[in-house]
C-alpha cells in the first residue's frame, strides 16, 4: 500500500486505539469491504499517525442493522469503553459502524460519557457541530434505507425462486436430489434407503435401532443426529418452507405427520442392552416429566442373578425439583395396563363416537389456501409493475393478519376409529405376551399417547 494514502495528523499521535472491522456478506468483496481490506487500511492509518494499537474487534458475517447486543465483538468493545482501555475507535467507513440511527445515538451517549471518540478513516465527519451531526444522521438514514432495500430485494428474489419450486440452499437428505434447474426430485439410487428408514422407525419407534439397521444394510456411516434430523425433514413429504406441494413426496404426507408424533414421544436412551417397554410413555403426575427406566440387579440364594426393570422420576435426583421418591416395577405397570386398557379403550371409543357427531366449526384450511393464492397474485402484480410498492406492502400485511387469525383457530381433527375397534375385537392379551420388549414398546405406542402415573400407582391413559 502507498504510504502517502493517509496524511499524518499530529493531534492523533500517541492515542490508544482499537480497530473495529465488520463484513456482512461476500457481496462486499466487490466494494473493497472485505475483512482483509479493512484491516490493511486501518493498520496503515495507525502506522502513519503513530498510534498505539490496543485491540482488534471483528464481527464477521453480521449486518450493521443487527441489534448491537447480538454483535459479540461489539459487546466486548463496549466493555473496553466502560473500562477506559482506549481513547479512540477506528473503522474504515461509517456503515461499518452502524446503519441504524437509533442504536447509533444510544452508543454515542456511552462513548461520550466515557470520553471515547470514533473515527471513520476514509470519510470525514464532525460530531462537535450541529451541521456535522446532521450530516451523520443523513448518511445513516441513507445507509439504513439501502440496507432495507437490499433486504427487500433478497426477499423478492427468494419469493420468486420459491414460486418456481427452486430449492434455495442446504444439502438434501438421502433419497432426494436436485435436477439441473435446482428442483427437488426423488433420487432413485437412494429412494429405498429413505423408505427403509421410515419403515424401520415406524416398526420399532427406535432411532438408534433404525440407525443400526441402516448401517448394517447399506454399510455406510451414520450418526444418531443425522437419523433424527432426516426423520423430521418435511421435504420427504413434499413440503418446503410454507409450500406443501414444493416437490414430489417420497412418502405420504399423512404418514410423515404420524411418524412425527411417534418421534416426539421417542426418548433417547443411554446405551443399554435392555429395552424398556414403556420408554417415552410414563409421565410423573407430580412434575409432568417422563419417568426413566432403571434396572435393579439382585443375587438370589442359589447364586443366580435377577434383574428388575422399573421406572422412576429423575427430576428428584437430578434437580431435586420433584418429591416423587417411589419407583414402579415394569411388571406392575404392564399388568395394570393389561387389566385396565380394554375398559378404558372401550369407554374412549364410545365417548368419541358420541362427541364426534356434534357439529364442529368449519376447517379454516380452505380459507387460508384462498388467501395464499391471493397473496401470490398480489406478488405477481407487483413484479409486473402493475401496482406500486406501498400498495403491495399494505395489502400483503392485511393478508398476513388474516392468515394469523386463521392459524389461531384450532379444529379438532376427525379420527378413524377402525383400528381401535379392530383391536378391541381381538384377544390381544395372549398375543401380547409372546412379544419381545421392543415389540411391546411399539404396540403401546401405536395407540397410547401418554400414561400419567400417580403416587399410589393409579394411572391415567391418554389415547392417540
């Protein structure tokens, strides 16, 4: 760099200074605002003016419109201001410091109260006069408006891409891929992998078991979090962002939603060779936390070892937030449910058939779909310059408010009780006793949502 780029300013000699550097995105490379470019300019300025560098603060990939409390390095810089660690803050341009007028003035009060100055080394500002402060406000207003316009343009581009079913970013899970136009399509090479993943989890309700099954069948490395994340990825049912028809579904949307319910009740267990039958089902009535499985080992008089699986509330031992000190043996819970589940299920079906015939409020989904269609047409009018920006924003906001109102309306879904009625017609108790622990767990979770366990061992059953 040419050493004559900056002229020495004797009044700055010897000042203790810090560098503040910020770059929000790669597009600023075009304007010379990269982190490296800013750092080089600041170093040259400090050298020419014989300043003492105390520290450097770098906020990378953060916009100046972001609340300053969320800019970590900026918060650290303010700590240094209050501690009087330096005399001046240096940055290349004012928009590296702030693009938000309100936050700028808040910080300016802190700087003035602690006798700290700031300087934009490639621009000239004067904070000591009325005209100088007005000039700063005008520049900040322009920068804030530019930032807002950039944000709106980006949102418009994204909206246009989503309208054309273009995938925006991120990697795709196995079973899906992008075509040449960045549309999400089913990957025939990995389609069966995805189907096996959903099939296995639905059968076993075990993410770890699903992981081990896929690793053994396909011979690839997988981790628990990957399986958990893929099972929740709505692209598999054809949905992306708020578009339920973004791409061709790999599995039926209804089945995907049903699997999500199973996943929410799936509690990750510590590694153990034992499968607890009621994992993710039993809830403590005292604190509403799930009971966890434990096994007590005892050696009998003949030398054989006996194992007694049971359930307890871990909140008493972990955080002392629950007073439940009792544990419940698995065989007790199992027998209790086998004795009480049939009458409870019969009562549930009878009550549902009575209440289910009552008239209910019309489902708002159809109305919401109409509004979204209107919003899409509104966007097309705006993109074709048939309406101005103010009209677009006003009408768009009105549609958003209507959608919020519709989203707040809760309509009880209609349920098909055929499976439950079929279960009641069978002698499932005898068949149940032939199940493995994992099969028993899947059996209960197929129609039971939760079981609240009271202190005395009584239980309240909630069906799906």
